[in-house]
C-alpha cells in the first residue's frame, strides 16, 4: 500500500498587512511559499486607496497561481490592531489609522472569489509556528513577536485562544514592574516598556551615552543610529555595554514568560520578531530571567526557544489559518 506524504496539493494565500507594506504569499500544504508579492503602503492614504491596493495585489497572486495551475482554497488576511470578536469588523488598525472603523474586511470578502478569513497578525504568527514552525504539534504554545511592541498569540489544543476580542489578551502589557517606566498604553511597568524593540534601543542609547568608549557608542557615531542590528553586532563582538543591554532585555522577557506561564501553563514559548534576531545571547538571558523568577515547577517544565518562520511568520500563519478554517 502506498504511503502518502503530507498533502501538498492544498494551497492557500496569506496576506500580511503591515504599517509599511502588504506582503502576500501562495503557501502549499507543507507550509512552503511558492510565490510571493510585496507592495509598499503609504499609511497616510485614505482607507479606499489602501483597500484597492490590497485587493489588486491579492488578485495578482490569484492570477499568478492560476497561471501555475494552482487553485488556492482560501485566503487568510492578518494585521495588527483590534477586530470585533467575530472578526468581521476592523475597530482599530494600529499602524494604519485610516483603516480603523472602515469596511476593509467586508470589501475584501466581497471582492475575492474565495473564502476569506481575518485574524490578528500575532495569532497568525502563533498558528504558523504551531502548524509549520518551531512549535509543530505543541499542545499548549505561546508565540510572542517582539518588534516595535510585543504581541503574542496562544494556541491551545490546536485552537487559537480568544479571551479578549479576537486575541488572547495583550500579553505585552502584563505588568512586570509596577514601579517601573510608564508604557505608551497608559499603564506602568508593562513588559513592553522594558523589553520591546523601542525599549531595547532606548537602553542601548543610554548605555552609549554613559560609556562613550564602548563599541555601541562608536557604532552610533559611525552609522548615525543604534538599532537592533548595531546592538547585535556590538554584542556579537563582546562589547560589554551591548551585552548588558541584550541581557537586560532578555531577562525581562523571561520575567514576562513567567507571568504568562502561571496563566496559560504553556509547554513551549517561542519568541520571534526583529528583537529575536539577537539570537542565542537573548535566548540565554530569557531563560535566566525565567528560571530566576518563575514558579519552580513551571521553571522545570516550560521550554523557551526562538520562532522559526522569521519575517514570513505573518503570511505563512495567515495561509495556515485559512487552510484550517
Ligand atoms: Zn503597556
């Protein structure tokens, strides 16, 4: 009897709408991207113009797919912000303010010839890792995307957990340091105020000010900026100031994971997004912070790792959600 491999004949289209661009991909049943498109978005444009751009790009992907004799079964569209619980209305789009309250979702659904599913980008990243990435088959999984801010999705028993609207809550805003810095959300001492990309860059700038002889300070004057890339280069070459900044950021992430763990009891927590590119030193610091503060039985049980899908997490996750809808 023939043994059947993973069914690669099921395709879906993933659409990841960000503040700067819309990314689209045709994804096969094994999670591989077989074609992709990317178009810049001007966030100042009115909702109509952005909607048309997204629809044009989606139609172009469907046309190209047809040209290759592929028939995607569904389209998954993901973005940051808040939708209603049924995911039919966009209440607030974090990076694309003109889309908030617009008919974007209804217009996409009406214009495309396939079933369309909408979700949060953080849920897509989590489901993509569950289905095709570093969390494959993990029954209780948290995937946090640490970029400018911190967003996270929770997958329990193969299902996206939705407790607050369409998401599992704002995990980046758990309060880990009540006497700490104010967060842009209005609360005080959120994880995001200590461990986001913005917090990391602010800490690096302060370290460069305090230690003008550090490689951090030198890179800043050479390149005119101190982003995650420069922080990673300096830390990779053993600059103590940069190492300290990365350790601090990772430690706070570990504290955040300890707080998430008492609520969700995950088997595995994965970190993706731009900050995760700091790699092994960040991971080591996350594990250290987690071991230091977590309940001992959770400290023994919860595995912490890096997400596997990288910048494709949104489109692959969106397609994975569409395939399983
Ligand atoms: Zn906050």
